[in-house]
C-alpha cells in the first residue's frame, strides 16, 4: 500500500520562481528564502518520496470562469510550465503519476466529493514556483506529481471545513492505493497578503504566526473559520491558505513539526514548513472498494466510461470531439488518414474510425457522444449506430422500437 511520509507547506509567489531562475541565492533580499528551502530539500533527499501530491490554485492561467470548479484533479502524465504572459519558464515538464491520480479520484467520488478532472493543461506558478526551489532545474525532476487545483478565486469557494475534510479523504485514498510507493503532501499558497483594491499591500505577521501555531496544534479551530474571517485577518488573497487545511487533513491529528520559517520581503508573507505524523502505532491502511460500480462488469454489452478508459482512449476521444470544429471536419473529409495521424491516433484506432466500426470503438474506450459527432460527419443517423451496436440491421432494430424514427445530431 502507498504510504504518506509527511507534508510540506510552502508559499507559491511567482517571485520565488523568478529568484530561482535568476540564481539570486546570494542576494540579501532573497537569501533567506533560499535558506528556508534547504531543510526541505534535505528532508526530501532523506525521505525519498516517489510522488508529491501538490495542492495549489491556478491564477487564471489554465483555468478560466467559463468552467470553474471547486476541486480539480490532474490525471495527466505530463505537465508543462504555463505561459503567464511573459513566456513559460525554462523548466522541464513535470511527470504526472496518472494511475495514482485516477485511483484518488475514484476514491474521493465514492466519498461524495464532487471532483473535476483535467488533462492537457499547463501548470502556473502556483505549482511550479515552489517546486523549482526543491530540485536542480538542470536535472530530471526526482519525483512525479499529482496536482490538485482548488478554485479559491471566484466565490462561492470551498469552506475551510470542506478542505479539511477533503484532506482526510485524500489520506484514505492514497493509503488504499495498492502499489508500495511513498507520497509527500505539498500545500501551497501565501500567508497574509492582498493584491487588489485600496487594501492592496495588507499583511498581518501576528496573524500569520497564530495561523501557523493553530495549524500545527488546533486545525479544527482553523477549519471552523469563515472566508470573511480569513480575509479580515490575512488579506483577501491570503484566504487561499484554506488549501493548507487539505494537507493538514491528510496528516494524523497530532503531528511533529520538523521545520518552520517565516519571511515578509514585500507583498506576500512567505512561509515554509515540514510536518510528519506523530503516531504511537502505525495505522492500518484501508482497502478501497468502489461499491458504486460493483456489478457493472456483469452487465452484458455495457462499457462504463471510467477514468481508466478515458485515459486509454484519450487521443481518440479528443479527435472525435474535435469534429465539432468546421476546419477539422473539412480536413478529415479531404485527408482522413493524415488528419488522424496528426491527431496522434494509433494504427488500430485509425482502422476502427475508417471502418466506422461503432461497436469496436465503444468497446475500445470511445464514449458514445463523440461517436455521434463522427456519425454526423459521416451522414449516418443515430439509429444506424444503435443497430450496429446490437449487430442488427436498421430495419430489425426499428422493429424493437415503439415508433420508427431516423435522426442524428448533425440533422
């Protein structure tokens, strides 16, 4: 079973990344920040986690308000640094631990946390800024990651209590992962700061120290606070520290603090910390069973579209969904094989699409609602796709319906 070896708390200001890129270790302003990360680097070298579970928020870079979720889990195998307006940082992509992410996602949904999932999105400074202080940028990253993006910028946002509860569920999810790997939880976000309005530049070092004390010894008190209380004490943007409570929930009720620093160079209070469980006896890891899907495999002719199937057929589903774009449709009509090759489809996937083998496509991992789009492009009515799924002629399938109908999404 997977093991949580401990947790890291760190601010994620973009200036941390700028300092790392410009190698400002000896600059008197930045030297304290570099020094603050040295114990974390040493701890990581000692504990050697295989995966960092990184809790962060995007800063309207890869996520916009056309679809803004409370908790969005990355289930990709690769994460590029995002362009935030001045070109992406020259960093190697982070490797994603997609199998663990999918397992965590299924487990969280089974505990009634309504998760969203993302792929094909670069990560901004909320993730890359602190991580770039923990490894040599000239070398491959020494760990893979699972990123959890928390929507804390557009109200309503998750409560502090909900974040704390989510962390407890994340612990159960990770510890039920069947592979013997080590995981460290990383919580990011500034302490007191506000960057907008007439209150811009607000900081509260006294509250920051109180927060850090309570975080260690009385997280339930922090979980009971409202967003307004966090904003009043720590600045409006400083209320993003509720993300730290996700990490705290993933730890034992009693923790050991191995490291803690605090520094206020300019706009944002920057803190770092390391925590480990303080357990008299190791807890028994749970065994996860997805009770919601038990028995689905026994439904003949039924293929649930799971995260695993979505991962297997991701390129195929992405291409078929892209047929909603007139330019893609025109290219597919003129040069079908070249269009599919350019989209990264395998030879097997291309053969199934070319043959319009609806049943094989659904068995492979295509979701029906992208097959509708291929059918529309092909001039095939939905009823013909349904009949083909059952191995029947359209005429015979129509006999099983109360009324004969012919329709398609393209008509």
